[in-house]
């Protein structure tokens, strides 16, 4: 079928719109009657656009404003390379750089990759693909799946017979690639990377560790009291998100994944799980767990942000225990009381230093003795409430410290004369103590817990 199109201006060129548009679905879900010149049929064998000279042809002027003898626009030259084997290659372990960019002089050659120059540099393919690049001063840090290296920029290394390296200037943009000591990489989790100063933090899922790269080399910070935790948790993750909290000066890490609960043979149930925690350099330890599950973490001008469900949230705004418009969660602190560890002792009281509002959620001794929970301190304003409070096992305040007796509520066992509520204190080598603060009762008030102790006596039986 032929058609004639009237050209109203000189010096123009024509662009024809495709007629046979490929439909992605096997069966259209609705007629195409709302498309100009479209076909109303829902049959997949008929193209969604029928031939229509009004909508299938467009005229674009070759001269500015379409005026006679105005400045003409040219399509320009077409750059191409004649390759004998024009096949795409995926070089997962290689780097390539373009021409220079200088905003002051207006030079922008970032789209030029001259094959006549040595513009590629390859890392060892045995260490896996390159997952992350980070530029630090005049070096480029390369994070592969199983190795971390640094590439010299605008300089090269010359090694002597003894193996000592001398740095010399070079015309090469990417110079020698030198590996850091240690068989560590970033696996497939580049989002776990965070940087502050000279310290770089990231995870290695294959080896079940969290690492810090600094001027003293590579360090397993996951071994600071959390070796077993990360060994078990990282292997089950499907996504790892890390970032630097510039407000609290902590490295925040979120381990996210799925687990199977009640795995029935015919219908196994999977559910999402996550654990978000922070590492503090000042104490060289993992200090806190959090109840938020971020999609991405970043900091800007000492303000900590995280992303969730496509929205950005600012942290540390004074609403404690509340994240992402979700109901405020309770804060808990777990400590181990183990004074004189070789001595079997009776824990008679539970004491803490801090502010009011904390309550004892649980206390269990090594002998499985269980103490009754202790309620928070409440300031009594009249005599009647003060008398009632004396018979309730709540924290009492004295000299800005809080004290409470421990009541044994363990189930009765044979051989004991007194047990249960008639027995004061719990017995064991050590005790696991868990404090709780209901943040919903104090949404904007900081409630600190400084120290926890217990009055103990040597067990006589």
C-alpha cells in the first residue's frame, strides 16, 4: 500500500514511525481503541497499530525554525569500529576508563574510549567479579568477591629483588593493582559498604565475617564478642545493608533474609526476618540492636537517614524507639551478673543507677532459678498511695539509686524446704538480667541506664 505525503517546507527529512509494534503480552487485556488510529481488535495476531498516514509519519525540520536558508542541523558522523568478531564480552574483573573531563576548560571526553590506548586494567579473575570501587586520595580500592586490592592512580610500583616497592610517576591512569593482606572480599553485598575517615566497613558473607579496612590493614570486627552471631546470621541473609551513622559515630548493619517456620511437607511457611545492629569504635564492640529494617542507609552533615518503602526518614529526632511511623517499640538491656564467678551465691536484690522508668522484665540464675518481675518506680504523692506501694514489688528510690528485693518464683522441686514466693533471692553462679523500658510512656524523654548490680551472699547450701 502506497501513500503520498505533502511536504510543505524545503530542506526537511522524514522519520517513519514503526507500524508493527511488538506486544509484550501474549494476549492483550483491553482493546486499543484509545490509541489514535489504533486497532480495536483484541486478537494478538493483529498489531496494536494499524497503518495510518496521519499518525505513522512525522516531519522534523532540518533547518532551524523551518525558514528558507536558515541554519541547517546535521545528523553528524557515525563512529564505528570494524571488529572481526563483534560479540559482546562480559569482563567481570576488568576496569576501563574514558577520556578526561575538565569543567574549567569545557573538555568532556567521558564518552571516548580509544582502542588505540591502553585504557583497561584487569584484576585476578580467580577472586571473582568486581563489586565495589572506592577512590581514596590517589588510590582506587577494588572490592572483589574474594579479595580487596588497591590500584595506583597516575603512578606505578617498581619492585626490587627483595620485594620492596618503589612508587614512581607514570603516564598510566590505573597503575599497579596491589592486594591487601588477607583472604577477604565483599562477596555479593556492595550495599554493606560504609566509610568514615580512613575506615572502611563491609561484610564477607562467604566467610561469615564483618570487616574493617583501615591504615593498619584488615580487621574482623565481627570477632569482638559476636563471632557466633555473625557466623549463624550472615549465612541466612538475602540482603545486607550497611551505612555510617554520623550522628552517633557508629557503623549500622542490617542483616535481612527469610526463614522457614513450621515447615510442613506440603506448605512450608516462610517469613521475613532481619536484625539491625551497630558497631561502636570507642568501645570496640557491638552496642545495640534496633527495630527498624532499612532499604538504604546514609548520612549527610552529621544527620543520619535511612530509606524504607521508597521514603526517606531522619533519625534521632527525639522520638525514642519509634521508626518509620510504626508504634514505638520497648527498649531492653540485657546484662550478666557474675561477681566472684567461682562462688555459688544468693542474689538478694536488684539495683540500678539511672533514671526512673526502667523495670526488671526477667532475671534467671545459672541454676534455672527465676526471680519475679519488678515494676518501675512511681513517685507517690499522698500517704494512701505510699502505703500501697510498700506492699508492691516495685523499684524504690534512695539517694537517686533504685533498689528492689528479689522474690523466687521458680517451680517447686524436691529436696527444698522453702520455695516460691516465700523464698527471697535466687541461687547460682551467675544471673542473666533483662531490663525493659516502655518507650510509649516516654516518647520524647531520654531514659538512661548506667549500671546494674545485686547484693549477694555466699550460698550455705
